């Protein structure tokens, strides 16, 4: 039997605050304590450990696929955000992500909450070998078309890393922007460095849209980030287009520009 020098409350708190690495030992220590609170806390800790282990295995697989596709040298992941928006720029992120230390929790940015993206973006910035961005304005998107704008932004982001990659892994279909590129559909959910690029691009573009929303608050860009929400489209119909709108994306909503 476990000596009951610790109160049940203290043990529950200890299990709750323990790191994933420390949980197995604590569970082993307290599993024989028959107090109901302690038993419930041990079961909760076991469930948490199971989920955390599953999550870490998922992320480890993302790092493993990065090595499988890109090798162990300098591998840059590339992903875009804002492609389907009707206002604001297109952003492409490029991240050279080493094999360690791991950034646990990385995933396709669309699968993460805003708060979690912020946390992970900070961690990525702390461990990345290099980070670059490619940005194309709404006006330039109208001029070039999305396909050319996307290729331009990808090339700009890779160049912005200021490091010679051994491999460039790009989310989606072949882009033909770098001689060492490899592409993978849904790569932002499957490869660590592409997921990292997805996260930093999303966070950076979101910050930008929140800033310009102060200039044109009627469109709600702080909430919709320039995508075609019902409120955003209603504002376009009422107030017209702004210089931040992609006019070629808005032909079904309004004719001309009010601002």
C-alpha cells in the first residue's frame, strides 16, 4: 500500500500538473492507493497519457515523413494561406525545420484554434533554422491571376529563408518554383515542415487582416480574415469594394468601387 502521508487532494493535483514524461511513474506509485479520489485521478491520468502518446506518435510520423521525403539536410516546407479569400493579400510561409527539438502539436493550421496557432508559431520561431514569407497584394492578384501569384509568392518565400535547401517540400500539386521541390497533397497535415509553414503563414496573415480591419471596420476582417462570410459579402453589397479587395473575386457581389 502507498503511505498516505499526502492528502488525496495533493496527489490529484500532482497527477494533474505532471508532465507526460512523469505520468507513468506517478501512476505506478499511486495506482495502489484505494482512495476514490486518487483512483479517479489515476484513471484520468491514464486517459491523458494515452491521448498524449497518440498525439506524439502523430507528430513523430510527420517528422519521419519529412526525412523520408526530404532527407536529413536542410528541408524547407512551403504552404500558402489566403488563396480563397476575397480581400487581403496571399501569404506563403517557408520554414526550414530541423529534426529537433520537436514542436509537439503541429498540424494543418486549419485544424488548430487561434490561440494554439499563436503558441505553436512562437515555438516554431524558436527552433526553425530559417523562416521566409512571400506576399502578393490583392491588386497584384487581380493583375497576375491566382496561379501566377501563388508561384511568385512561393519563390519569394523560399528566397526569403536565405539558406540553400537540400529539398523543398510544398503542399499541394507541383508548383515548379524550385529545382529541388517535391509536392504532397495535404502535406500541411502530413509533413512537419509544411505544417510549420502553414501555421506561421496563417498567424502572420491573420495579424495583418486584424490591422487593416481597423481602417475598414465595416467589413469585419478581424473576424473573417478577408474570406467570403455572409457579413463580409453583405458589407460589400452595401459599401462597395476597398483597395484591399480582389476585384476579380467579387464580380458576383458588386460592380465598381466606393472607397
